[in-house]
């Protein structure tokens, strides 16, 4: 039977690209997000390739997450792959100037949200003695930079959780992969700069950034590796990028 993959943040960016890539592999898809209209659109698009169902919830609300996953019909419950993609960045300021509301959104979405979805899905994997968890971290989780302390801290937490999950879950036949993208051009920067598209676009000027499809390709590589291989940690940079904030622009 075809593998079942649950993807959070599936309505845009890396999540959507991963859904499209998995559909090409004929994986059955559980697409999760907050925007039902986009979920419906993606379901219509991908249903010609594979079976698709959707779950509408905010990863920051544990009761909603748990209820949604529990609501899956029996034939959808044996989830083989969990892609913890949902996350966000809000603001870019020195720590003393930061907005606590921005901090809450990043910590709640990037850390607690990942934990809440994992809590809802992983026990079933443990019972079945198989599964694969893919966590989307960031180069920011490996290199802290100025004016990004809280975002970097939230992604460093994802790095630690990926390692901790691997330590806890390998004995149960579950693989854990941490994916740390560098500069990827998606709506991520527009969200970070609160709708300021001009400022967001400047981030990607003078070089060719990564695309969401580039990261989806890496996720496919990890989840299709042989049974005896775990791709534990992938850091993916644009070719012009040497470090988190070191980009050689033309």
C-alpha cells in the first residue's frame, strides 16, 4: 500500500512543494493548514495523482491539533511520514526592541506547534514500529545572527528536538531527519516583514536563492533513502551563500 504522509503548513512554500513532490511518488497525502480555501485548491490539484485529505487547524492549538488527527478515518491513521513544516518568523529587531507578540508567535509556532503535531502523530508510529519524522529547521538554528535572536532560538530548539527525537525513536524503527534550509524565496520573508514586499524582495536581490522545490527535493531524498540509511541532518544553502548572513551578491 502507498505510504501516507502528513504535512503541516502545506498551503504554501516548502510545504506545498513537498506535497507536490510526494504526489508524484503517489504517496497518500494529509495536507494541513489554517487556510481551508488553499487546502481545497491544493486537494483539487493533486487528487488527479493520489488520494488526498485535508485537516484545518492552527499548530499552536493543541486541542485542535489532537482533535483533527483523531478525526481521521481509520484508513488514514497509519501515518508513515510526518513533515513538521509549519512555522514562521515575525520581525527582525534587536532583542531590546523586540515585540513580545512576535516572540509568542515564533515560539508557539516553531516549537510548541512542532511538539503538538508530533505528540498527535508519533505514538501511532511507535505502536506500528515504523515511521519517518522530518523537521524543518533553518540555517538560523545553527548560526545565530544579529536582530534575529528569538527566531534563531526557536530554530535551535528544532535542532535539539530533532536530535532528542532520534535518541528516543530509533529503537522503535522510526527515522528522524532535520532539514536546515538557507535562503529560500517563499512568502516567508513577506510574513517576517509583515507584508512589506519591497523589503522582503531586497533579501533575494543579487543572487539566486533556493526555491521551495529545492528543499522538497531534499526531503524526497531523505524519505526515499534505503531502509538501512537515515539522513540525520541536511543543511542546504544557495550556491552564493557561505553562511547564514554571508551571501555573495552580484
